[in-house]
């Protein structure tokens, strides 16, 4: 989770006031993200049903999630730029319309191709939500509250995952495919109405300076300047390395692995997926408090999460029996719950490295990391399952390749980022000393 900067205990001049109205407006924005996550993760509980409905193999099934994540990851930088230019309300409105249309299209898709197009549309709308919600928080709450607001947004997103796991899975097997997905699409209509009626981009008196049209050259400069900051790149690689094991497990391959490879019932497998989500919510609160009090704990927490995930993942897939014992599966799902909170630490490296006018772009770059890793791993697992006759031990070993790549980049950048942060801290103290009171 994110943490405050060393100067965040002070209220900055021009800071938004926060308060009850800020909470009410932000709650509407975060409810959009909540629904987007429900729709995004709905395939995770419907993977086996989708394979039967569209008569596809593992590779084709993984293409659903890969395409959705490809669209999501590819749009993160444009979304950051759009939010800065158009404002949160317009971008979220477009997002709701797109992901609701995608969920509704998925409900009625008669063929694999139509279903694939619907998931792409859903991914496009989903991509517009998280960066927008982060931006909404900075517009309505004082800077010192930013890390906690981002942490709570992540927790609400995991609550959406929990709804998908507990509610949508039961609807799917109770009322059927079309009714379950079409019915869930109504949630998008509800948040759209709330958004149009009540959401505002910023409180009165805190309007941002209008941006003149800058053209393509401005966009290139924004992206290049953000990428030149080592903190932005470290944020991306932390997000890349920590998030994807849990994302892959929840988004698609967890249910087939637990049912087909481990011999569990769908109900028991669903309970284990729920454990991942619950663990995420608890660990998120712990990580957030630890990092808030000890800024230096960011990297140890991220690296510790990667090490724990790799260890338990290896122990599970290499267990010397046909199936792993239940206690080990419980440990695996509990540890996977730490992946999401650890990925949020990436934003805490990118945020202090960039000025306010580049926050959207830097957040977009960071947010690409985990989704690129997830997309790559989803594809690799699908191909390996088809090539090996559903050998999950070999297929799930793809996780270690991505973790090794990410770790090498984190270790390469960590000293450079620490040096730059020390330089900024010294500069800010000097500036504070010379500012007249």
C-alpha cells in the first residue's frame, strides 16, 4: 500500500478541505471502481462454464483475460493524460458506459468471437476507472490523506472481487449464464445514474488551472519525463513483480487448478478463492499502517511478498503427491492475498518522484506493470497447459520466470531511487527553511 511522504503531515496551501462531502463524492467514484472489478473478475468464477459454452481449449480460454488485460494495460498512459485534460467525471462516465456494455454483451454473446469482443470492450471501460479514482481523491482530500485514500480504493476493489466470487458464482449456477451476467450489468446502470447526478471533479474554490491544448509534443514530453525518473520505473517493476500471481489465480486459472488438478469441488475452490480476497483486505490494512509509520519498509515488504509467494507456489505445484494437502492450499491462498497490497507500494515510489502535473501519467505507467505481467503469464499458462496435456506443475512454473525478471530490475534500480529520494528530501528542507512564515 501507499504511504505518505515525509512532509505529508502538514496541510499544504490550497489543499482541498476533505470532510463529509469529500467522502460522499469520493464514495460515488470508488463505487464505479467497485463495479468495474466485479465485471473484470467475473470470468474467474466462470472459466470452466465459458470453456463449455464456447467449446474452447485452455489457450482460447486464456485469450479472454489476455485481451481484456492487453486493452487495460495499453490504455493506462492515455487514461492518465485524459483524466488530467477532461476531468474525472467525464472519464468515469465513458468508462461505466463501456464496461456495462461489455458485460451485457458477454451475457448474450452467441459465439466465441462476440464474447471476445465484449471482454475487450469491458477491459476498455475498466481501464478508465482506477487512475480516475486516484485523481478524484487528490482533488477532494488534503495531500496528507492521499495514501490512505488510495489504500481504501484498493480495498474497495477487492470487495468487488469478493462479490464476484461469492455472489456472481452462485447466480451463475443458479439462474444460468445469460441471466447472471445480464443481471450483474444492472449495477453499471445504477452507478452511472449516481455518477451523473452527484459526482463533481473538485470542491468549489479548488478548480485546477485550465490546460491549453498542448498537442502530441506535450504528451511525449510528459511520458518521457515520467519515465526518466527512476522512481517511476521502480514503481512499475514493483507492481509488475508483486501483483500478477494473485491476479492470474483469481482472474482465470485458480478455479481450474483447484478443481482439475487438486480434485476439489467448485464450492470448496470458491471458498479458497474467497480466502485470497479476504487475506488481501486484511494484509492491505497491515501493509498500509506499516509503511505509513516506516517509509523504509516499502521495499522489504515488496521483496518479502515476492519471496513468500515464490516459496509457497513452488511447494504447492511440486508437492510429492497427486494433490497438495488442504493446509498447503490454504497457506497458498493466504500468501497470494498479500500480492495486491504489495503492488500498491509501487505507486508510493512513483508518486514522490513526479510533480503534480505528471501524477496521472506516472500512475498510468506504474499501473501497467502488474497487468502486463498478468497478461503474459495468463497466455503462457494456457499454451503450456495445451502443450503438456494439462500439466499444471509445468504450466504454473511460468510464474517464476516473470518474478526473476522483475526482481532483477528492482535490485538494479533500488539504490538510484534511494539516492534521488534523499536528494529531494534535502532540497525540500532547504526550501522550507527559506520560506517566510
